[in-house]
C-alpha cells in the first residue's frame, strides 16, 4: 500500500508481509522519468513495517520505485505534485 499518490512531501509504503527488514539503497531504488537512480531518505517504522520516504526535495514529475520483496521485484509509479 502506497499513500498519498500523488505525493507532496512524505510518501508512505506499508510493506507488512512483503519485507522483513528495513529497505536499503540496494533493495529499494527510486528512478526519475529519465531512468536516473536517485538517492533517498526514509524513516523505517518497524512496528508497522512502514517506510516513510521524504519527497520534499524532489522535483515535480513521475518517479518509479523498485523494491525487492520476499515475492520478487515490485514496481510502483509515483507522481510528485507541487501542492
């Protein structure tokens, strides 16, 4: 579950049942519309198995999140809005 989408500042990924540990730079990759990998900052809420990603510094546009789960690679499309 990913919310809110479109995102303004903070994006939440509920990963309960999909991952056992906090995602890292190798298991979660964010790319922009041109396919460039971008650095990301996030806070892992272990009790909820939820990752809170900071999109506040990202430019308006389309992003793709690829995350390695217990069931394979998942792809999520995100829209970043200014408001």
